């Protein structure tokens, strides 16, 4: 029986870093791991300049028809409102 997948786990990894090449013997190593669980919610946003390519549709399942019906709204506002509750 299938399960409803309505939560998203977000993982943010930070590693050691340098401007330019690291010194001899230095490598990227994890220095922080951030985890968060959010309820799944998405919005289709109508792009201002671009069209949806076949590659994009194959990768995301989002079609040109879907974005044509999307909101001409700044998605950033929606995301901020969502996380503020």
C-alpha cells in the first residue's frame, strides 16, 4: 500500500572553504549540518521571460501549460508568508 508523502526534509550542509585554492593538505570537510522538516506545499509561478523546455518538463514534470496558468506573483513573498505561519 502506498504512503502519503506530505513532508519534506531539507538538509543544508556547510563545509570548510577558501577563496581560491586551499593550502596543501587541506580538503573540504563538513562543519555544519542543518535539518528541517516542512509540510509539502508548492506554487506554480509564471516566468516573466522564459518558456519551459522539454528537458525542464522531463526533469520537473512542470509543463508550459501549467506555468501559463500560474500566478504572476513574486514567489518569494509566498515562501516568506508560508514559513512565518
